[in-house]
């Protein structure tokens, strides 16, 4: 993209054609600076070196289903409904309805669009009208007595700055690009909020399951301690066995406060996402065992990702604004032409206003061009070019991060399935080992520390398996988020608050027709069918 071209109307003129070119400019104007074209998507075929296939499965457990990657499939805009949890659906709806970040982003978009519409006023003539009525007394001089009279004045003034080199049009373009940026910031806010709500609810469910599993193990270990104490009272086992079991039980009980603290803090985070205060927690929660794992996962084509990710689109809008600003800076270096006219009347009585003898009018045209400014305009233009280059680098960095996010999510889902399968095997093996150790202890084949070690190994295996179950869900959420969340397919009640911008398009003046202050103040509510 050439950001230094001055004005397309002068490009390629022969020496003898400058007069014709100047006439074309005066009649139709031109637009200084480069025209913006979105950067091309990376020319790659996938996100990972290996071809995506189907994940492993762990039979007979929640979250153990295999998942299939559907390359090129579109993203469901209400992707959280695929977990088949009414509580998750309710959480998302409440968060979008109540969280102030959504309202803040909506009003930021409204302000940006109103600013762009205000900037468009520069394309039209500015007309002002004035009227005065004054009572005056003239002083006596040369034998002429003083007199008192009334003077009435009415006038209409018109001024118009010719946008010959497109400086005003480029400024309007920049403002609409800034509105596009706020549009995608709103989508990014929406996407982050919904993903955070679902992730928080799943993490809370995981911690709840870990606490329940730990409490079950504590009860089993307490029962075992009771049996050992009875045997010790009968002289059947040594005191060291009682102490060993007491130590094992205490270590297990010590893990509960940490889990409870984590869950309490996770509940506070969830309440914040819902727009509630911590003390407004009503105890609603998600049961990990009741969830469904989406069996088919969409994987957008790399060429589509750059049109779907709100952060990439926001970076693109910033680049668009910087491109237009280069045109503004170039236009400011060129001659500025303005027209003005005034039509008015001065009369001693209102009835004589605008009579033939009282009419006065003026018409004027002016051309101004700075000849010496100490390099201010030139360096301003160079600064805008540098800003463009900076924003282009930022855009490229955003694209790289987006592709990394998708690749990370795909890898996580692939390895999460294998990890859960291995954790299930480890849990079963540790449970069988514990049963065997307990039986061998009864026959005197092993000492009690062997049983205690088997208990701790089983406890760790259970907690690890619960974490692995939840991780499959949360990493699935991360994939939907990294793919953009399907905002381009969403149909919600605030559509009029920001006219739909499909991937590959920008907002503009025509799309702002549906904008109104009343619709912007409405709450956003997602279709979850």
C-alpha cells in the first residue's frame, strides 16, 4: 500500500495536460492520499502442521466423548447452548443483559458514529442568518440638532470550503473507521464476556466436583481410621498404624480449605461477570456430570479467520483510520479554496427591509496556500505515515496472535482427550491398587504405610481426573472464542443499535440510518435457540 501518493487526479498527466487536469479537479475534486484496502489473509491452509482428525475417547465418563473437527464449518453464534445446560444459558443471558461493559461499549459506538455524522457536515455549505434592531441617537453638530432613529438589519451569510483534494472526505473516512473500531470493540466485549461467563461456570463446577470427591475420600478415610482404632483397642494392630492413618486423613482434610477458597473466589468472579455484587450470589451452579460435550467442532478456514475475529477487525479499522489520516495530512499541504456570500438589508423600518434600495450583497472566493511554515505540514504528514506503518505492524501482530490462539486451542483439545483417557486409566489402577493393599494388609502381607500411600495415590488420581474432565469443556470454550464466536451469524434484539457488518465489510453513512438513541439504550439479549 503506497501511503505517499498525493492525489490520484494528477497521476500520469502529460506536461501539456495539466490545465485539463486542474479543470477536472476544480469541477469534481479528488481524494488525496492512498485508498484503503484490507490486508490479505495469510496464505496458509491450516493452523497445525498435522492434519486434524478425531480426538480420543474415554468411555463411560462425563466429557469422555470423542470430538471431530469440521474444517470449514461456520461457528454457531450461541455456541454455549451446545453444552445443553439451561443454567449456562441463563448465566450468559443475564451477563449480557446486566454487565456494564456491554452498555459502555454500546455508548462508545454511538458516540463514534455521531462524531462521524457530525464530521459529514463539512461537505455542505454553512448557512447562517442574523437580524438586529437598534435604537440610536446621533449627536448634534454644525447646527444640526440631535436625532433619534431606529435601524433594522437582516442578512444571510453562506460559506463553503471546497474539498478539492478530499481532505474533508478523508477526515470523514477516518471517523467512520473509528466507528468501525468501536463496533468491533463491542463485539470483542461481547465475546470475552460470554466466554468468561461459561468458563467461570465450568471452573466452578469443576471445583465443586473436586470438593465433593475430596469429601467422599475424607469419609472413607475416616471410616478406615475408625476401624484401625478399634483394632488397636483390641491389640490387633500397632499404634503406628493408627498414626499413619491419622496422618493420611489430616493431609486429605488439609486440601479442602484450599479448594473451598478457590471456589469462593471463583464464585465472586462469576458474580462479577453476571453484573452482580459478591453478596448477591443466589447459589446457582452447573453440574459437571449433566453437561454434554459438543461432538463436532467447527474449524474456520484461515482465510476466514481474519474477517471473523473482532480483535483483528478492530486492528484493521485502526489501520483504515491511519490510512485516511495520511490523506488528510497530504490534503492539508495543498491549496485551500473557500467561497462565501452575504445577502442583507439595512432599513429604518421593518417594512422597508429587502426593498430594492436597501439590499446589499457580496460574493467572494479565496485561495490560501502556506508557503513557509517551518516544515510543520510536511512533518505532520510524515508522522501520519509513521503511524500507519505502526498500525500495520500491530495488525500483523494481532493476526499472528489470533492464529496462535486457534492452534493452541486445537492442540489443547487433542491432548486433553488423551489426558482424560490416561487419567481414567490411572484412577482405575490406583483404586484397584488401594483395594489390593487393603486386602494384603488384612492378611499381614504389607504394612500400613503401603495402604496410606495407596490412599493418597487414589485421592490424587480422582482429583486429576475431575480436572481433566472440566478442562475438555473449558478448552472447547477457548476454541469457540478463538474462532470469533460466530457474531456475524447472531440475531439479537439490539440489531438496530449497530447495523450489521458482515465479515469483509465496513460500516458507513448509509448503515447508520437505523441508529437511534432509543435502540442503543436497549439491553442486548442473545437468541439461544
